[in-house]
């Protein structure tokens, strides 16, 4: 994904092919603003060395970058990447790719490089444990949880509207039943 950055202290580099992640934005902004912070409190790194032209990258080939969003997960290390997607888009199994020759991620190399695969999966699991990734059980999905959470939140925030609407529907049904009974009595008389 591209990232465009401009402002004081940012060198006009043009296109620069340095790996970065969303977690790098907060430390970069703090660094750019001159706000003191503890780098160990962040999963990302300041990109100011790259943006200022002092470095080509803030991540080396041995540095891992991991993420997880709604069950989809990946870990990058140099040219290598493991990735998994949950159902309905995948089977939840990590696949191993060499991005230097397969940027489209078409060939799973896990069987050919089992040691590297196991090492990267273990590294992802350490990351997941450290940040508290919730692993969905079979049959669960982020989409299903989102709908459940949204319904609960809407009800909790607008319970009075829901109760009012239910009472209005019950009153309308009651009036309809009363009206039908009255019509039946007249027609039978």
C-alpha cells in the first residue's frame, strides 16, 4: 500500500520502497512533532529516519512485521510472508510465499521450506499472544460478531425507541383485533 507523506523535516524522496505498517504512524507523528515517547511502548517504529533521508529503511530483512484483522493474519520477514484468511475467503491455514519471485502470492512454499514456515508461524504466534489476538473458533466469524455487537449496541443505546415501537405495534394489533371482533359481531347480528 502506498503512503504519501509531506511536511517539515520530510525530504523530497519521490518513490521510496521501504516497508512500513500502520503501527508506524503514531511513533512517526510523535517523532515529527518532537514529543518524547518510549519506543518500546509501540509495535511500530518511527519512519522519520527514512522520511528525513537519513536511512533507506527502518526494518531490516530479519525484522518481522505482523498483523491481524478480523481473522486475516500475516507476518512479513524480508522477502518472506506467511498469510492466512478465514472462511469464506480461505481455510484459516498459513501459507508461505517468497515475495521476491511471487509478489502475487500464488505458490505456497510451506512444504518446501518447513523450517522457515514453522519459525515464521511461531513468530506470528508470539506476536498474537503479546498483543492479545482473539482466535475465532470454527463456525465463528468477525462478520457474525460484528452484527451481534451492533445489534446489542443499538438496542442498548436506543432501547426506548425499540420498546416504544413494540408497544405501538402491539397497540395497532390490538386495535385491529378489536375492530375485527366488532365487525364479526355486527355481521352475526
